[in-house]
RNA sequence: CGGGGCGUAGCUCAGCCUGGUAGAGCGCACGGUUCGGGUCCGUGAGGCCGGAGGUUCAAAUCCUCUCGCCCCGACCA
C-alpha cells in the first residue's frame, strides 16, 4: 500500500481527552477516531490490527473444534426476561423499543440467544458437546467508559459458548479453550498471566481471567512464584495470617468498657489504647438492594473484599450503611460498632482473620466507648464465619505459604464454567442414554479483541511511539523513500516495493513528499516492525538501510540483498 | 450515580477575572526555499466562541438552564 493512496493521518499532538498511553498512541497513529464517549471508529490502519488478532483467534479456536457463527446484536426482551437478567443486568444493558413498542436490547453478551438456538436444535446427548463462537460488536452502557479501547461501551469481542452433557465434558472443553487462549496470547507475544477470577454478573461456578500485565491495568492480581497460584484480588484467598499478640486484659473476667471520646477510626483507637491495629476488630455495617443491614467483622488492619461479600450475600450492589442506618443497627454513631451485644436479628458475619484474636479490642455499640479484652465464645459469637479478606502483597499464598506478589493487569480474556444457570432457566435440555431430560452444562469464553490490541500497545511502546508485536502489526514492513523527488531514489524504492508485494509481504510504502524528519517520526509512531529506507546517500553506494523498530539498529544492505534480508528478519 | 474539570478554526490552546470589530501554534491550499530525524520565508482559506434563554447601548466574556466531553470513586471483555 502506498501511503499517498492510503487513509492514514497521524498527529503530532496528543488529544487532551486521551489519558493512557495506548489510547494516546492509537489516536496519534490514526488508528481510531472517537465518535462519542466509549464509541470509536477504527480506521483502515487500525482495523488491520484487529483483523490480524481476529485471524489468530479464529485459527486457534477452529483448532479446538469451536465453530464460528454470527448472532444478532439486537435481542428481544423476552429472552432476557426468561433468564432473569432483564431485571438483574441493570443500566449497563442498553434497552430499545421498536416501532411497535416492543422491547429489545443491544446485546452485551449472548448467553440468552445462543441458549435459545441450541435448545431448539439439540435434543440428544449424541449431539453434544458443541462449541460455538462469534466475533462481534457488543454494547455495554458502562457508567464510565474510559481509557480509549480499554473500556469502551461499544467494543469488539470474541464470545464462545459450549454445551455439554456432563461436567467432565465441560472440563475437557474448558481446558481446551484455556490452552487455546494461551496460544492466542502467546502468538500475540504478550506478557500475560492466568488468574482465578470472580465470575460476576455472568454467573457460574468457576472462572479464569487472562491478564496482560501492565501498570495501567484496571485489575489488581496476586501471584505466588513458588506455587504458581495466581488470582484476581477480587477472588484471591490467603493462607493463614500470622497471629497477633493477645490484647490487654481488662479489669475483671469479662470485657471492659473504656471511654474513647471522639475516637472512631481503627488507627485512632489503636493509638489511643496503645494496641496494634491488628488487635482490633473492625465492624462495618453494609446494606444492599435488599435493604437488609448486615454487620461484618474483620481485623482492624485489613480491608473487606466487597466482591466476596456480595457473592456470599448473593446481592448485586453493596454499599456501606449511612449514619442513620448505623445508628439503627448498632445503637451508636458511626465509629463505635462492635460484635458484642448486637441485636439478635442483625446478621454478624466475621472474617476468618479475627477468629484467632485473643482479648481483642472493638467498638462497644455505644457512643464514645470501646471494649477491651473481648473473647469469642465467651462474650459473643458471629452468626457465620466467612472468608472476606481483601488479599494484598505479602500475604501468605494459600498453597505454599510464601508471600504473594501483587501486580496490575488488563483483563483481555475471561472463561467461565457456567453450569446449568442458563440452560435451567431457559429450559435448554437434552435426553440422556436413558431417555431422561437434563439441562445442558454450559461454558462461556470471552476475549476482548480491541482491548487486547490496546494491551499490546500498553506493553509495546517507547517515547516515540508504538512497537508492534509482529503478529498484530498493521503492516510487516515500512518502506520509505527519503527523497522521492530524486528519480533514482524513487525508482529503486518503487522496485523494492514491487518485489515486496510480489512475495505477499504486507508493506506500507511511505512515498510521500515529506521531509525525512517527518517520515522518521511517523515511522517510529506507527511502529511497523521492519523498516527499509532508501536514501540518496546510501543509494550512491548501492545500499539501502534496514532496521527493526524494536531496537532501531541500522543495517546497511546492498539494494540487491534487501529482499533476502527482509525475509530473514520476518522469519525470526 | 456521587465528586472535580473542560467546551473558542480540523488539532492543541490563549482571550473570559476587568463586557466594546475573534487570536496564536500545528495542520490544510498556493509560491519559494530546504532535502537522513517534525526546514525556513511569504500568501491564503477556515470560527453564528457547544446550545437556549436572560442582563446590557453592547456578551466568547456576566447570570440561569440545558447538552456534550474528560478525570477520580461503585461495574466488566
């Protein structure tokens, strides 16, 4: 492709609304244009990357027996009512009405549609398993789209769904898909890791996320170098935490109330009483869409993992109670809640981190008062013990006990074992060998195509621009004529351009009448892996210059050897 | 949805506080110059100052309301 014929316009200045590097570079390199918040046009140049990734995805999924299909983006409300998600999904679901006032939504995901199709076609265990996928535009009306393609509202996603007669069959496909995903991200030369994940609104039993490691990632994850354990912090568990020393003994046998006027936060309490924050039990009051208050106890130096809590309570939206609710639940203002003497109809859920505390400190459920020397069993007992710990760096690995390392990642893929959540709700059944009807067991497998390309840029760039991993690069070779006004330069560049094309090498030929500086800057910005420069000086000695964007080391090659050298570099 | 910020030329922004004929740089067009890391000089096109209402002799500027966008917290590929 000749640049002078191509639709590629770079910009020198970074647009003010682009925050993260991948977004800035994609806009500067002319790959995407914003149409509205979280909604982008891919230019021919940008689309090439997405197309390349899609091809890799198709190749690897086809290999494991998945079949590509295409489903409608617009979906009738009835299906979503059937699965129960019309109510549950919330505002992220973009709802529409047609001219007859019938309700539809723009699909954020396709469990309902695919389940509807399969339940009509598939009757027998002999037809299972089935694995279907599509690469399609999704729309999720995110409250806050951001970071360009990292979190768009409209985005390109590969979604796959598998149907099985047994859990074992699902396991087999799940592993095949897991491995296919690994091969996809490896093919893209991405530094990624697979973590245990929370399954969120899609639901289901177990799930794994594929995280591309990047400082700008929106997710935090922990890993153990020793055991290989890796999990999203939303899901992560820790081994047994070191036990704190017993707290101070109060006067008498039971807990002792001490006056703590105006002392509310854990740190203040600990300092005021001369104890460690780990010897304090922090009690928080939560509410949810069910409008039922619960008290949650955790060690004073730790945070509650609200995702774990929401899952445990089976609620969607969890919020800390307001002052009035806290007063109602504990009889005290915010800052003095504790597990002792709470009303019996208030659920008290305690994290394991407080289980081993001896003579701990906690709020007295009275204004300006705390208790010291409190013991579980003797003084109070939670209604349930649950793992609610937000795991962080340094916590012991649940498998090896070695300290966990924390890093950030971009979630580029997410695979779930759905079980029968949708097939049960929507009556997607098969007949087994004995002629009995059973709901199919399902798996579901997502991969963010645009996000993966953005993640590749987050990992591959320098101060001057993008450094594409070759499999995702819009072109493999950038051919540049430094002074096309000079006849011999133009002719040689044209000739090499022709030869590259003949060998089906994807070449972008910068034949623009621009000054060398402009061309070099653009070359660095758009980041094509192999660069071939034809300039007058080199040509006088019969030489062209070849370099890789990666290291920019220049190689002087006789013009006759350019093809060989390029092929060699591409073969690496 | 809560908090903060921004809408002026295609892009990045100045002008607004203190109302008085709309500006710069980049980009674009044309001429010249230059020609291995965003040359230099000149000429030119391009804007109902996000929209609506109000105050005023006069509004980009002050007030009200709206719409859009961005950033920070609760959701997800």
